[in-house]
């Protein structure tokens, strides 16, 4: 055998009994787990992220981003090695690691190069699997900052009444901001805490929204990064305000605040320059008394001029997909291909225009991000329509609300969906865009 099979501990029988007792193997996908893998894939900018459970002869994926397989043989699994220790296992380049360089997962699809896996440990002490990230490119060893992302959850699950996409959007925006805040700090740390809150419990006064009238989930995300100056702190939730210069759009935190306020909750922030920042969210466990009238982020939004006739199915359609985040490209590609579409993945707007310029009639639909370094989504839509005037265009963005308002009178896009995309939102959005140009 040219590769090293996973080590098997002395407690393997007990470990397997503990795993089986969870009754989780071969269960259906669940949004709670998918939110975690999508968040991790986005924060670390990797094409693949998994919640992997190591069974006797296989590793089975409770949740996955960027990987079509639902399981792989246990003897070739990286995760089988990762559960041998309580520590994070990092493989910067699998082709140079004697344990994995001849591994089938390295020599062939999914062509693993970089791997990092954190063991999932039960209260009994048994390590049943991992939360892991995978890249098809070798990467530098993870910094102490990247390794120090902590999560503290309550002993009992909290049932939150929320749209899973909106929850993901909130967590992703705050986590990415925290990641950026500790950049370059060798002792940087990002910590997520989730607990319960009830009226009468101590809580900071929300800067946006209100204290919930009933029980709520208390979500705290903190970092020990650069902090936010006092003169900036009062403006961070304002639309289009950004302290990141060209790296930010100024939409992230305003969207976060809008989602939480619409849910009937509140968000506050405390920060000290040079010491760090803490965001506190109180998200009601009961529906708000006055539900928002705006469409949910997960739903496609037709802009002015779009047809309301029933949409077309995607089987046999050709779709160009562009996003500067390749993990989003791969996620959209996988979803669309499952629906029968043929996908042309692109990493930048120039690739889209080259494909359309070569043969405009070869493509039935364009799915585009908005904020991209070489050309934003609006400019790309305008340029694409010069090459193919009747091209349906679906915008997939982390901030659908502001884009709807800004483009209401300039319908460059035929439909809008939020990030992270789901099978339901992609199908509905694509059909709406196709119907608009039918």
C-alpha cells in the first residue's frame, strides 16, 4: 500500500458505539449543519468544507460544500488521521506528506492538496469525526490566528425561528469582519458564543433594533483585533459606509442590522482600539409581532420589467457563472449541474465576456456576483447585453435588498437571490430570469 492508512485507537469499539448512538449516520441534510460548512468555506476561502463522521469502513459527510460524494472509504480518509488527536491537523501540501502523497484522493478527484481538520469530540471524550476544509492548491501552514477560531455552544440546542440564509448572512459578515480585524496578529483570536436570553437578563442596549419581548438566542462574536475608533462606531451600520476602502462596499453590516431588526431583535457593538470588538445579537425565539413585508433574502426578486409568466426548467440549459470567490462558483456549479444545466465556471468578468464574445448564442443564462475586483456586476451586465441583448441575468449577492432598490429603475438584472445560494433559491431565481426574457 503506497499511502498510510488511518491509525486505529485502542478505544475504537467504544468510539464507534458512541457514534452510532447519535443516530445521525445516513440522515438527510440539515440547514443547521450546512450553515456551518458554508460559513467555514467562506471565511477560509476554500472550495470544499465538510462535517465528516468516521464510521468503521467509511467516512460519511453530514454536510459538505463543493464535494458531490457523500462518503469515501475510511482507509483513505484524511479525517481518519485527524481524529487520532485532539489537535487541529493541517496538511499544507498533501503531495509532500508521506502519509498522503500516494492517496487516491490526492492522485485523483477531488485532488486534495491542502487539508485542515478539527476533531469533533463528544462529552464522553470520543472523537467521532471532523469539521474540515480542503483546497485543490497547496497553501501555507495555518497561522495561529487562523487556528484560533473558537465556538462555544449551549448544552441543549436552541431552536431559532429564522431563515437559514439570513442567519448565514449575518454570521458570515461578522466572521469575515472579525477575521480581517485580527489579520497580521500572531495571537489573533475570533470567538463565537451562543446562549439563551430572557427578558430581565442583562444585555447591552441595541444600537439597531430592540430588546426582544420574549426569549431570544444571544449570539456574541468577538475578536482581539484592531478595534473600531469611537468616531466610527456610530456609523458602521449605515448603508454604504465602509472603513475598508476599496476592499468593502459598506453594505455588509447594514444588511446584518436590517435582517436582525426585521426579525424583531437587536444588535449592539462594543469596541476598544487595539484590544478588539464584540458584537452582541439578540434574536427572538418567537416570530416578530409585525413581520417584515420585504421578500426574504432566500427568495428571487424580479425587477421592474420582468415577466411574471411561469419559469422554464434548467435541464439542458447552458449557464455562465462568475464570482471572485471560487467556493461560491463551485457551489453554484454543483447546484446547477444537479438540475441538469451545463455550467461554464468563471473566476472573473473578463472570462464571461470572452465566452460571450466567442459565441453569444451558446449561453442561455448568466449568474453573476456584484462586487468583483475587475468589473462589478452592473458593468458586467451592461457589457454582456452588448454582446447578447436578450441574455437573462441572475444576480447572486450578499446584499440583495440594496441592489433591488438601486436598480429598480434600471433593471440590468432579471432576478436577484441572496448568498449563500441554496438549491431552492437558485432554481427559483434562474427560472425567474429565464422567464423575464422569454
